[in-house]
C-alpha cells in the first residue's frame, strides 16, 4: 500500500464577501478533491496547535511528525539543505545574499541587483576556504540567494549576522550573542571569511563584466539566520517507508532531505505560481511506483494568498484539482492512501499566515467515510476526523495503510 | 481591533426535565447571545482539560492562558490580590475570617455574626505588626472576609491554618506540614500573631459596641488557604494588549491584578446575583474605548447553580443577555472580537462545579461562521471550533484580532 501526501501551501482561508461568503477553496470548482472528500475522512487540521500560527518551516516539521518545539533551531539549516548542501548535525547554517559593497565599504545593493545568473560560478571561486580549522561551504540558490554552512569544532549559532537590513550603510560586525568562547570564535572566523570573500569576488571576471554592463557587482555576502543543524529523526526509519519529495521550493526540499527522504529533481518543478502542475503530478505518479510514500508540495496557493488575490488562488486550486484525476481509485490500479491538506491557512484578507485550521482529507478504500462530500473549510466541520493536530496525522495515515505499530501488547 | 471577553461563572449545565430537557442557558430567551452565536464560531470548552473539574481560580488562570498546573499554589494569593493587597512574589498569602472567640478560648461564631461593617477599622488597629522580622499585612474584604499576607525571609506555605471549621471548639494550633525550619517558623509567627490580634481586637471600641448591641464581637482571626505568591506571566506583555478587568468578586479581580490587568473599580459592580448588570456592561463598553482587551465577569450564574435554582439561573442569563445588545456589530462602531463562555459548568443538579464542557462563542467580522444559530450546550456541538481547551482560546481570539505571532518563518 502506498501513501500520497499532497500539501497545498497556505491552502486555508476565510469567507470572502466577493466569493459569496465562500473561501477560495470552497469557491473553486474541484470535482476531484470533492470526490476524494466524499470517499474519505475529513477534518480540520491545527498544524502545530490551536491558536498557533505556523511558519512554513515549523509547519512542515509538524506535518511529518517532528515536534518543531524540540527540533526547530532557525531557518538556516533547512534552507541550506534545500539548496543541496549536505548539512551534518552540529553544522552552523546561515541564509546568505550575494550583495554589492562599494569601495568605501558601504552596502549599495543588498541583492546585487537581484542578480539572475553567475552566482554558481562565483560560489566556485569561494570553494575550499578554511579558517582556524573551520570549513566554509557556500552554495548558490535562486537569484541572489545562497546558503552557507560552517563545519568544525567550537562553533555556535549564538551569533548575529552582518546584514545592515538597509542600503547605504556599512555591514555591521558579526556580534557574539553570549559570552562563550564559541560565540567569540564563530564571530571571528565569519569576520575573516567575509573579508576574504570580498577580496576574491571583487577580482572575479563576472563582476568586471557586470560593472561594464552597468549592473551591480556581486562582490559581497550578507549572512543571517544562524541555526545549528539539529539531529532530526529519520522519516524513512521512523515510519518504515521508502520516501520521496516532489517539490520546487528549496525550503521544502531541505526539510525533506534532512528527514532522509529522496529528493526528486526535475527542472520543471518550480516553487512558483507558474509551476508545471501537469509535470509535478506526473512525476508524483511515476514515483509512487518505486516509493511507499510521496510528498508532493504545491506552493502557488500561498503566493496568491500573500498577494491577497483570492480569485487567482481559487483558479490555481482548480488547476491543481484538474491534475488529481490520476490518483482517483478508478484510475489508480494499486491500493493508495491519499492525504491532502495545507501547511497552514493564509487568508487573502490577512495576506499572511494565520492560525485558522486547514481542511484535511484522508482517504483509503475502507476508511470510515463521513457525510462530507466537498473539500472545504466549512464542510470539514462535519467530518469524522474532527479537529486534529499535525503531530497525529502520520499515525492516522499509517493506520489507513494498515502499518500498525502497536503500543503495548 | 478590540477584544471583549465575557465570562459567565458556572454557565454550563445539564438537561433539566422541568425545563423540557433543556439546560438553563438553552431554556432562557437570549436573542443577543443567539445573534452572536449565529455570526460567530461555536464550540465546547474544556477549561483545564476534558474530565477535569476546575475551581474558579484555576479556571480563570487557564482562560487567560496561564497553566494552572504550573502556577497555581492555592487560593490565598489571588484572594489577597483581589482585596487590593499588593502581593509580591514569595509572599505567603492566606484567606482570613473575622470571628468571635469567647473568654475561655472557644470559637462561638466563625464569621463574627456575618459582620457587615467595621472590619476595615479593625484591620487598621492591626497595622504595622512585625514578628521576628516578618511583616503582617491584613486587609478586610466584604463582610467577615479578609486576606492576610506574610512577608519576610524563611517562610513557607506548608502550614495548616487555625480554623476549627465548626463552632464550639478551640481553634487548632497552626501546624507545620513538613519538617522544614521554614514551616516551623511560619507556624510559630502565626501563633504569636493571632495572640496579638486577639489582644488588640478584644479592646476595640467597635467590639464593645457590638457586644452592647447583642452582636458577636469580631475579636479573632481564622486563617486558612496558605499559598506562596507565584511569579505569574504578565498578560499585557504576553499578548501586547492593554487590558482591563470589570468584575465584582475579589478572586477575579485578584487574578486579573496579578496578571497585570488594570482593575476598574466601581461600587455598582458586586459579585452577587443582585449586581447591577446595566452598570457592569456600561462600564465594560466605556473601557473598550481605552483598552484593547476587557474582561467582564458575571458571577450570578454560579450562585444560582450552587442553590440548584435552575429557573433563577435561566432568568439571570436572560438579564445578562438583555445588556449585550451594546456589543452587537450593528450597535458597536469599531472592529470588535467577542469571546463569551463560562469558567466551568455548575449543573443545578450537582449544586457544584462539574467537568462538563462549557459552550463558547468567538465572533469577529470575518471569522469562519458555522451553522450554529443559538448559544447553548447542545447547539455548540455542531460548531466550527469543535472541542477546545482553555489554554488555546487566547491564541484563537488573537488570531481573530489579526495579532499573529508566527512560530518559525
């Protein structure tokens, strides 16, 4: 038996007067989601706890059964894993920006003019840097983004970064956040590192070319979001499931990678609103052949929520729905358990995450169906799952897979 | 955006055959509560946890998001804060009664004939008493009631009081509850204190007059309910809300004061069944202008429950309902979030608190309304809040206020 777990980012919403008091999900025409709802068990999911507004990072940990209060140390480690850096327990990970610094040491652009290409080559120039026995591993992400990992003895994440947050200022020095020798050392090696970085990048050909073209040179690194890489539980071992992640966004791939899932790389999978949904679910279907568990993440719902564009959110949900026919019992020739939900609500009226619960449906061929026959926030109130919290859903899904781990005898 | 939190003490009840199988709340004619229910999200509240019967003190801590298992040390500290004593962390606080002791040392009336006036003057005679470096702060409450605070080094709340519980007996000596030197010291200074108290009060003019009038002299103090004043979280800081309490009963004011809320004093606000409800909700309305959060407490519902008088309870609920028109969206000209519930159930058939959940409604202008259109125990079953616990409701209400504190990023 297989488990398909589809997460639509920021799926949950609130009643919108222009949509006749319906949420975007309720307003959208979603015959496939409704079919799954009518065959499955429905409920409302509090991803972390009732009244708690999740971040995307803490939410996904909770969805996979990992307690964010215990394991979340900051976004750096997950972003680093997401760009493909092999992070190890104890590494100190940061988010980084390629930025532009002037000759007199002032940050003139925090994103190097939102540089589109060339950061991978620039990262290569910075390979192999080692200071006081500490290895510096940098990897470029999309546009100006990058992740930095420090590996070695005597480090800590109790250090504040060098991002002035505004342009026209000098970058602040790395500040130790406590009195420990680890914090002193981490701040010191980072200071030396960015001096070296500036020196190397300012001599890079790519930057000469950018300056000639009137573009901002990517001649500096702004570093923030320190987090010590935690030892998270291994998802595959925990649940005895060969697991794969089909996602575009770096954060989601990063969390999945840290939990031990295989990351399915396909350039058609982007984390945006223009992602190729047909490809995403085709890849998902393909991988259900070889894996017991496939996590498919769709980001667009959240992007439209942050814009407050409820009509576009509804239409995007319809596009997702259209691709789900593949997994309906009539079309899928194996026993499949399906779990569909969001990682949090993002009401278009908030333009941000909220603590409202998200509808969830869990389907298996002999589950305890309820009277709910549409997928939506208000319909889910009558579902047989009731109100559930994130940490319990993997257990409920495993039960549908008949992968029962009896507690006691 | 403002938050109005109305607590009707002991609101929840059980079906009563004489009321056609309805609860007093369901039986009562409550158009305003029903309107709020129909516009809001309904559910059933387990104030502490399912199956746990709350006291009034622990219940209110839980309603304000303070874990009573961590912070509740006994009723004394909250009663002391309620009568207006400035309690400090580490103080040992007690509830006290003015009582009558005969010349041969027997308690003849545990409440000094339910003395109505004069206890404030008597308390003044006891000001400034200090024994072995311990300060004794006494403050009179309503009728025979008072609160006592011991302040100084080497004290503990592990001491049993001097209340014989019945009349016609000598007061027992203060008993240390463990072998510690603190318990010995606390019992010793209390013993010395009540001897002094008896000496001073027996010479008081007020008591001479009372005896001449054939009344019981208030010439002794019975002391019970020891509790060490805990360091509770500051509600205003925790939630970033300027907060006010509109209540009559000392306990509720005491809890609110300890949590850092402003106490609105108005002599029309009593904690009884004859309280001026019009004044209470007029004062509440006034204070919603200057505060982000107003807690309005109504005690009468619980009083009638303890008498088992379900018809009076229903009528009292109707009187409360009549005053709530002020807060309906059509009459209130600001964005208002309304949360209405009880601190526990007090079924008239129990004549005491019970663990039955209490109906709760949370309203905001764009909340996820449900199909519930009446406020009541059995109606709330179908609500979109489902079953909630006390520690989560402030988070849910803050979410309605869009005061979102994201956990993670």
